[in-house]
C-alpha cells in the first residue's frame, strides 16, 4: 500500500479518484456513499483530475470548485509525503483553507450540500455574465477577471491580458487561480487571480526571462528591487537566485507584483518585448 501511495508512483500513474477511495476509505459504508456521490457529480459534468499525491482538483464547467485531500490530516505538505490516514477526507477551497473535513459516512451529506451549493452558484454566475456581456462563451480567464471589482488594477490586468492575446501569448490555466503566458514554448510570466491580482516574473526558476533581462534598464531595476521576494525556503526548494540589485546582494525567490498599475504593466510589456527581440 505504501508503495502505491508514494508520490513518484502517483505522479506516474495518476490514479482516478475512485481508485484512491478504495485505497484509503476502508469503511465499506463510507466508501460506498462516497463513490455514489462522485458518480452523481460526474454525471452532472463535474471533473476530478489528479493534482498531487492523494489530492484531486474538482472542476465544474471550467470553474475550479475545490480540492479533495485523502488521508492528509496534519501532514505539512505533499513534498514531505511519508504517511497517510485511512477514512479521512479534507475539502479545501480556492484559497487553500479547509471548508470541511470528513471522517465518517455521516459527513457525506454535508459534502453533497457543499457541492450542490457551489454548482448552483457557478451556473448562476455563468448565466449572469452571459446576460451582462451578451457573450455566453467567455473564457475561464475572462470570467475570473470579471469577478473582481472595477479598479485601476483590474483595468491594468485587462490591458495586459489583451496585449498577451494579441501577441500570441494567450494565458493558459497553470493551477487554481493561476494562468501562465508562454511564447513559442518559453514561459514569460504568471498571472494570479487570488484575493488580490498579481503578476509574477520568477517562479521556481521556470521562466525563460532571467535576471539579466529583468535588470536591463534603471527604471526596471528600481521596480524589480521594490517587489523582489527573498527566499525563505518555504517550499523546501532553497536556495533562491543570488543577485545584486542597486548594490545590495539578495537571495531572490520570486518577482511578484501585487495589484499592478498601468505603469507596472507597461514595464512588464517592455520586459517581454526586449526578451522577444533578443531571443526570437
């Protein structure tokens, strides 16, 4: 069992959620009720893609509902996976906070109501947006942006999205609330739609734009210095990238701008355009 549930094996096999129920929900009644709920949700268009070890996303009509965790308990993180607990389910919302935990079959009723409520709200939101815009086929990204209040930051993000689309870098879903913009297979940036809008230019060393390109001009250098995040080894992936900005040595994890303004977006566009001119 431990081998089947190991992170590397799960990442390779990506077991369907029904299979995970069989591994970790050993109470027969609990397992039966859970499988009935999953089958009902699937028949109504809900999808349960594998996401991380013992962890599944729940999506409905292109909208992210939550994540379902099996046997996680108080485990500090999937990257340290070494234990599991039977007959335990956690349901976390889009911001990573637990909406509920279930340890008996009696909790399935609460889980059922939770999903019905979420699906009803998504259906209503899609209908409302379609009526308001006259477009029933808005992309998931466009629908997500419309959820934010009308501010200069929302307008700035809208400008950036339009520019990315016009330049063949249409952002694609990367993870819940995060979209990734790529150009000819090269990652340019990440857009985050959480409690606050943000744009990220360095993430786990996965971007094609490096620090030399970020720091090419003085104006960009001052801006990057103001938003650089120092590495704290929060995801056990230290060290960060060692750089010197404005004479100060930093061990940088990521470059992320929260609540960007239009002038911030103009800088981002300039960074990407300089990279394209040099590399394509």
